[in-house]
């Protein structure tokens, strides 16, 4: 993690330009603080505390001129600081500290873990406009940052992937001695840049060792193009799902010279870690010890039985036949902080979904916990374990495993950081997806559906295709998830399901009549999905007028007037591909045909989306709605357009709207 601290003064001597200063501790008001950073009563700068997912930043209050105005080269400089990284519990991990040279005031929009309080999701991958040169004392190994281990020192230029890094250690002669950055003990670091030789040296060691004669890192590089003429210097730190406290005890800096060494005797003391030692414990008599021992043993046995029952799990024969990993309930309990309400990602008819972090691997997961009182019970749970456990496609949400405990059913997925698609389509989304992003999501879901219907060893009927079941990964790719209603059957066989399941507005009319779910009923739901992505409206818009209540009717009415593009999501403005949007809207209508045999299958849909073939041209169409006949001189060749909607406004049954087409040769 990262820490940006600016120079302030408790014990401070500074030149007129702020180019030299020395601090043995800090006073309130000496530093420019941000986030949860604060100065304690004894002069420690505490960048983070026990609050999770927060950042702390402290900057030297005045910008510093780093460049020679005549030739643009960076001056030589030297700085040293003493820091400590203290976990809240000795066995917990700590978070790191970073000394940084940034644009004045630091990068805007900085976020906590995993961006270390210095970068955010758009700046951490590196951009010359960041103008950041930093030295990280990192105690977490993040594969996205190419970290070499969880205890290293690195030099970062513009991004969090270090250009030079080594495991933490110090030299005595030519012998390298490793040590732990997160040991809770004070560490001193020296960062020196030679403006003539164009080289940066970084040295670290425990405070008790003193400055080694040889630096740990020597990086030959001219940073003149990497920093601005006027910069801010300091430290940043951030916390993740586990918390630790980062301290700065003292700091010294000098431009064009060697920074003054810090005097350990003048530095403030760190707070005690762990409980105070009971100095009179040994004087307790043997009888008292025996009594307490018996109490502890009894309590321990009771606690063991309680824990055993609390985390007891079921294991049946069928579970040994399937591939997904079975998680321990205790592991998921602690990963989700006891299934805390603060970890909830969403909720639905099945139950709640929690965000979690696995303790051993630090991997982020999403845990769906099915309600005990759920009427859907074990069958959909087994369906999802069986189907999702063996499916593998880039546009499906990976199922990492499952867990059963008494009457609780849990499914563990890979965490999708950008959440579900419906968050970016309806109501007032915090972010609007561009048409290009939406079209890529559509093609991704179509690819996943093709895999389910035709490529896997069995036919998988999803039965619940909708925007809320499409999740977005870190690169905004669409991934189809939630297989709780899925049904499987062999290729070439007839599905036997007779139970109606799904969501109003996405149910095909023949599925409502017969209870049989087929690939065609999935295509009906996919048609509703296409329209909601293009229009930014739900299939049944409860807040709309009666005439605009049903999305497919509304889109068709605009098509009938020759103005189908009037239905495009107004949040897109004019920034979309007219041909693509027109194709998606008409394809949504085609997938909504009443006659299941006339709907395009997913293979045909993909050919349309990839423009291998053109959509059928329109020739003649007659639409009948509640006795009102609307005619248009153009219709879909060789298709019968059928629309279905849920008339919840007048009852609980489904009505059908039938459109017939007269075309040559039919």
C-alpha cells in the first residue's frame, strides 16, 4: 500500500525556499493531511488506523522547485524518514508505505486498496501525465502490479508496477541481510538522487542498524521528464479488508545536498502492541491456578462443541460426483466478515449476495447465500452446482465452489468488480455505458448463450436471461450468471420441465402455457434483454403510462411509425452507431415473435450481430392489439412477429399480441 506525507514541522529547520527541513515528530497543523491521516498527541504522524478501505495522506505544505529552469534537469536531492507498519493483531498482514514525488497536491481521485491512496482505476496502469516518481515499501504481493513478493522495496515511475524492485534487506559489507518491513519495529529509509549521474539510490534498514554503506537499489534513470518543475513530496498509505496502522516518526529532506540524519533519541515512541504484560502473574498460588485451569478447560470444551455445531456441514453422496470445490463454511464466514450487512452486494428471491476476501489467497469472491425459507429449496441449488461447476466460457461468471451447512446453501463465484449491468441502464445510473460498451456486452452474452445451447455436451436452458443477471468484469466484459433456474437435457431430446419459472417480462408465451423451457424461450428472454440494453428501459416499466408500459409494444409502435430510433436510450445522446442500434432493436423484436418456431436461434443471432448476413427486409405487417388494427406497408420477410406481455395491470395471466406477415412465397 502507499503513503504520501508532506513535510510539516515539530522539530524543524527549513531554508527560505522549503528546500531543507528536518522533523523529529510533528505538531498539529504542520502537515497538509488528507483522508484518515492525523497527528497523535505525542507527535506521531498516523496515516491509517483500524478503519478498513480508507486512505491516509500527508503532504509537505509548500510545493518545491525540483528543476533547473535553464536546462530543465532535476536537481540532486536527498531525503530520509523513519516509519513503522503495525498490524492490529500480530498474526495479521500489514499494509505498506510509499514516498512519492507528484504533481502539486497529489493525483486527484486517489483511492484506497489496491491503489495505495495514490492512484485510481484509470491512473494506476501508468501514464506519463501522472508525473509520479515514488519509492514503495510494499508488504502485499499483488499480481496485478507484478509484485515480486510480499516484502519488497521498489521504484515506481508513473504507475504501480515497479521499474526496479528487491526483497527488503540491507548490506553489511557485501553480505545482504533480509528483514521484515511489517515487523512493527521502526525502519529507516534513504532516497537519494544524483542530478549529475542521473541515478536514484534507495537504502533501507532497521532503525537500530544505522545507514548501510551500500544501497539496496541503484537505478540509473533521468527523471527530468517524469516530474514537473514544481512538485509536492510526501507519503501515502491505505487499508484494505485487513487493517494495520502506518506511522511516520521523523523526516528530513535537502535539495542539492545530504539530508540531515535523524536522531533516534528525539523521535516519538510507538504505542505498545498487544496487551500489557501481567507482571504479578507468577505470584498467583497453585490452588488459584488449578481452579482457573479447570474453568478454562470446561470453557474450552464448551466452546469447541459450540464452534463444531456452528460450522457443522452436510456432505451427501451426490456432492462427491461434481467438480466444483467445496468450501469450508468457516472459511466463507470469515471471508465475508460473518456475512455482515456491510458486505452485501445485492439481494433477490434466492437470498443475498456478499462480497468476501479469502484469507489464504486474498482472492475476492461473491457468495450467494440462499434463504432458509426459500421455496425453491435444494433442486435449483443442485442445478447450479451441476451446470455451472462444469461450464467454462469467457462470458460466463465462473463458479469457484459451493458450501452446505444445515439448511443453508451457499454458492461461491469469482467477484465481478463492476457489478450487474442493470445498475448502468435504469433509473439514474452513476455511470452511463457507451454504445460500444453495450454492444460488446450484447455480443458477449450472445456468445455465452451459443455455448450453452450448442457447444456444451448438453443443452443448457438458462431460463432467466436479463440485465440484472449479466455481470461486468474489470474490463467491462459482459458475463452471464445466476444459473439457479437452469435446466439441462441431451442434444436432440425433448425438454420435460413443466414448471414455469423466470421473471415477468422475459417469459415466452409458450413457456407460460406449457411450462416447458426451451432454447426458443431463452431467445424470447434474450430479445427482451436486447431491447432493455438499447432503450435503457425495463421490459415492464411500472412508472410509464399505459400505452408505454410494455417495452416491446412501445418499440414496435415507434417502428410502425418509421421512427424506431426514437426508442434509443436518451442517455446515449447522439453518440452511437445508427446501423448497429437499428439492427439490435429490430433483432429484439424478431426474438419476441409469438411463434417459437419463427424466432431466430442463437446461431442466427450471432451471424446478424457480426454482420455475416443482413436482417430480413420488411414487407407487410398487421398488428392486432385489443381489437385495434394498425397496418404498415413493410414487414419482416418470412417472419411472423409475435409480441407477448404481462398484463399485471389487469390480472395475473399473460396475454398475447399476434402479428402476422404476408410475404411473397408464403
